[in-house]
């Protein structure tokens, strides 16, 4: 049975920044690591998040310590970083098979206000003590995610996936600017996933993602790689395809930063959340809402995030997915 393509909480993607990488866990629902049904899906999303900074001891703090080489800097920051994002995606589920796998592609341009960790970017570049309040309310294009490799294989009650995507630095980035909408560097996301279906109505999935970052433009800084583990499950409510589900993630920096600027603080974050999806027009128009709560933050912003949106499904005729 066709299910609502729930993609995605990409607000969580664009809530990362300097010294954090592009990808945050729980950005996908449990079934979304696998190639979609044949045809086009056009998701339109809005997201809101309320974030606070947590230090190396995992404690909420108004003090950001930036131990740049030769110049340790202490900043007092105002804790009230709220973000807004608008995401319009284009997703295509292809016909036939590639390497005996179902396949698809996606592209995601983002429109967002400067996010919590872009605020962290600004703070981390200051060279003297002081107090800074993040009040910028500008809105602009963020970095663009492109996933040209989206393959999934099915065998019995199991399904497997291999995804590769790249973040292009299309958003505005100027070193030291407060209203950046992008991060100023390319990132590669390499992901594998496995799904198990213990019953007709239940799906369970697990997906590790490795993110590898390039040098930031016009700066001597390269963010370390991050490894993220996503897991979750969904329950099919009825024959229409309406669903509820739970998800969680853990992300850890696995290599050191390079260069001469930046915070040079290894970071981690975890989170849990849930979603509900509903077909407004069965198999054509679906609505979804999500909530995610972060915890175990170290050297990064985290908090609670809400997303809501509509997915428009335009299936190919005689689709056999």
C-alpha cells in the first residue's frame, strides 16, 4: 500500500551552522530513508524552533567560551534564539530499477531566518569580552540540499537503502556577519539505512549518516566530520495510510576542526520526537505535524522544534512501487 511520503523536518537541517555541520538527526521520519513511490512529491513546510546554548559540561549557559589559539574569549549571550524556516522540496521517484533497486532524487532550497547555530557562528568570531543579544529578524535563502543517489532494495520483511547528498553553499555567508543564511561550505552526507517490518502495520528503521565538510570560503576553517545515528518506528492507523510514529537520534563530532578560526570545540547532541500524518485527499494531498526535543547537548544550541506542512503527491500512472 502506498504511504504518505512524510519528508521531512528539514528545519532541523537548517538549524545547524558554524562548528556544527549541516545535518541534524531526526530530520527524516522513519520511512523516509527509502526511495519514494514513482512520481513527484512536492512538500511545503514551515518550522519553528526555540533554542538555547549548552556548554562543554552540557549545562545551559549564557556564557560562550571561545578558546581560539592565543586568544581565549568569554562572551555573555542573551538566551532567546528563535528560528523560522520555510522549505519547498521537489522529490522524484523514478521508473524502473537501478542496480535492481527502487530509486529517487530530491532537491531542497531553503528560506530561513538566521538560525541558532549561525548565531553561535557570530559569537564565536568575536575577539573581546562583552554581551551580545541575537535580535536579527532577516529572512533569506539558505544552503541547498541535493540528493542525486537514493536507492532502496527490498527482501522479505527487510528493506535497505543507500543515500548520498550534498549541501551546496547557496545561502549568504560573510565572515563575521550576523545575518548569514548559509554556512559558507560544502558538506557531503553519506547514509545507509535498514527497515524491518514485523507486522503489516509496524515499521522499524535505523540509519547512520556520516557528514564530511569542506573548507569554509574566505576563512581558514574546516569543520570536523559528524556521525549521526537515527532510529524510529511508525504505526499504520488505517487503510487510508494515516500514520503515527516516534523517532530519535544521537550525533557526535568524530574528527577535529582544522584551521585557525572557529570555536574548535567538539560537540554532540541527541533528541527524541514524534509525528502524525493524515491524508486530506487520499493518495494525493497529505498533512503532517512533528515535534522534536533535543537533549545531551554539548557546545551547541538545542531545544524544542515544531514543524507542519503539506505533501502533494503526483504518482506516475500504473506505478508498481
